[in-house]
């Protein structure tokens, strides 16, 4: 019987079947016929602009171009969602959300609060703006702002939920918070280092004077250890308050510079295989060359030292969204999840013999150049440092 319908008629019948919820058996028959005619994509494309559930067309006209996501709920179930909401949740078909409880798309921590807010809305009260987290179809968590308000249609009191994606804003806020934290810690550490370095330098001077008058085997050891302590403090001062004015900004061709840095570690690479995945090799950045090279030297050094025995390091270079991206991945021992947020803090280290200044220099330099660093690590599998710098 369906063969008598034209392609356009069949698509229209399928649209009405979804809108009127005529049953799974009839929908299954229609979908089989659509697949045989290779009209599945056309049918879903036709559905999207019309409706994602029972809805008032006037309401649709109001919200279809909105950047915010709109949901209409009846008995806590979704009966309408606009295109922005469909995209926000990464859905492909209307059946994935229409008739589903709205709670299903919220992080469990917010189920109780949204339930209370919905009860208030059904009594005619609008809610205040709330920050919550939603779960996309692929399982990704996103940060959102949510407001609930009453919605009246055909003498029914429904609830409308307006959702705005603030994931990028929250990420930016976290980055700014980390920058402020690093800056505060750096200033405090620089002050301490300055106050400690001066008396140590004086002690070293007096010990050297004693060496000229006394012949004792302990005195050279004392001088060497004082030198190590002063060197550490000087490194801290350089990282916390680098004298950026002494070095001009220049164009830096990162691909060739990374090649040169890898060469410096040749004697340590007999057990480590380095893979170079360089694209967009003509892209350059501008900055303090010595500071940038020191940062990448520290990252490569850490990657090599993280590998016990044989392993692999992968270095990627590519251009995307006006930024040069460099990823340095290793197959080393990895970093515990609880410690990743501490990376870059002065004197924090995951090494037994480290002093915790290398990554502090890396984070400080990259942030001073307007860049970002993202770290992913799994214990026993390895670590990825993803650096982005303005091109």
C-alpha cells in the first residue's frame, strides 16, 4: 500500500506519525519503507525544522533562532525542544528526547533541586538562574545556566526550561583562577627566595674566607651545598619574576626549534622512540625565544624521565582556531589524578629527586605568552601536555 505514496507524501506521513505518536509498529513500517527508498536522512531533516514534539507553531517561531536552548515539560517529561537544545545535547533523532524525563539529561547531583524548582513552576512561580551540569548523548558533561518558568498552552500549565551553555566561560574562569593562583604563589615565593638568598650568599663568602685560613675537608662540601641552594633560589626568582624586558619578541618557528631540542637528548633516546607528527609547519609564533625554548626543553626532559625502560614520545604540531597547538605525549608512568591540578606550583614535583621548578617555568612562560596548557594523564599509561600559543 505504501508504494502508492510519492516520496514527499511518505515523508509527510512519517512526520505526522512522530508528531501524533501513532505507535511504534506503524513508525517501524514507515521507517522500513523510507530506508528502502533511501529517504531516511530526508525524513529526519524534514522533522527537525517542523517539530521535536507536540508544540505550538507560534512558540516555535519565537525560539527557533534563539542561541539558548528551550525545553517544554509536561509531568517532568520533554514534549518540545528547539534546535539549539537538540544541538546542545548532541542528539540525532527526536525520539531520543521527546517523552523522556528531563532529569535524564541532568547530572544526578541536580535531580533533587530541579524537582523542587519544577514543583514551584507548576504553581506559577519562575525560578532564579541556576548553574547546573547536563549530560550530552555521548556522556560529556557540560556546564549550563538554567531558568524555569511557567508556560500555558490550551489551559494546561506546563514548564519551560531555558538553558544556556556556559562550559567555555567556566573553563576561562578556571584558567584565570589558576593564573591568579600562580601569580600569587610566585610573588610570595620570590619574596622568600630573595630574603633567604642574601644571608646564604653571606655565609658562603665567610666560608670561603675560612678556607684560606683553615684546611678542613668539610669546607669545600659546605661551599658546594651553598652553591646548590643559591642556584635553586636564583631559578625560583627567574621563574617567579622573569625579566622579560631583557629579551625582545621575535618570530619563532616551533617545528625547527623542536627538532633542535630533540637532538639535544640524543644520548638519552636509545631506549625511547620519538614520533614527530608535524603539520602546518610554516606557522610561527612570536615571543621570548629563550623562555619558550626553555619551557619545551623542560617538557621534553620530563617526558623522557617519566619513561622507565623502553617507551615512546609523540610530538604533534598543528594549527587550529588561530592557535599553534603542540602536544607532547609519553608512555611513562603517568601522574595521579589528584596531583594534576598542582602541576606548575613552585616546589611541587612528582619526581623523587626533583625540586619542582621545571613545570613552574613552563606554566609561567606559556601563560605570559597568552597561551594555555591542558594536561591529561593516566597512571601506568602516560601523560599528554597540550600547549596552545597564539600564532
